[in-house]
C-alpha cells in the first residue's frame, strides 16, 4: 500500500516536472515558432495553454507555480512583455487558478468553473490595464488580442478541462 502511494506521488511529480519543463520551453520558443510559422502564436495565449494543461494533469500547487513563473520567465529571457504587463499577466493567471478551484467547489461543473474563472480573471485584467493606461503607466492598446478570439479560446480551454475531469470521474467510478 505504501509503495503504491509512493509510486502515485512520484508519477504526479514526474508529470508536474514534465509539464513545467515543456511549458518553459514552449514559452521560450513561442517567438521563434511564431516567426518560423509566420503566425502570431501569442494570440492563442500560450501561457494559459500551459496553465490549463497543468490544471488538468497536475496539482493545484503546480498550477500556481506555473502561473507565477511563466510570465516572469518570459520577461527574463526576452524582456517581453514589459515588466508592468508581466506583473499584470501574472496576477491574471494566479487569479484564474484561484477562481477555478474556488468555483469548482461551488458549482461542481468543470466547464462552468473554468469558463467563469477565465472570463472573470480577464475582466479584472482589463479593468486594471485600463486603469494603468489611464494613469499613463502603460502605453498600449486596451485590447491587443481580438475579443472574439479570447472568447473562442476560453470555450476551448473550458471544454478541454471538462472532458479531462469527466474522464477522470468515469475512470474513478469504474475502479
């Protein structure tokens, strides 16, 4: 029994480490991949993709670690985005994680919890960004990613979480 618990924990740790390494490498190479493909891949929210993968396949703690480190890593290796925007993105991603797990306890529907957490964290992000633009702390457009694309990715990410959690529930019921 103790050996199986230890094995399960080591599998979770290995999975977390793999997702973290892939996430950091992905963020590191997004500018290069965008350039090679001729597509603005940043519009697909690569940091949120890695965060969603962490939330679906690792632990809550690991999701927080990625939410805190991915934007800072991007800033450290490329000085992009600006430090202010990096901090704003970090806050948005951390809020996304917190809201998801909080809402999941309240609504018990993974799709609704994820969609709500993404949309609410984006609302906070844009309110703070608007304030920073108004105070001339940031000099940028309020919306740099088309809003419809943001809604589409939010629905896709929420659907993915729903499918992964449902699959896990079905597997648990069958055991």
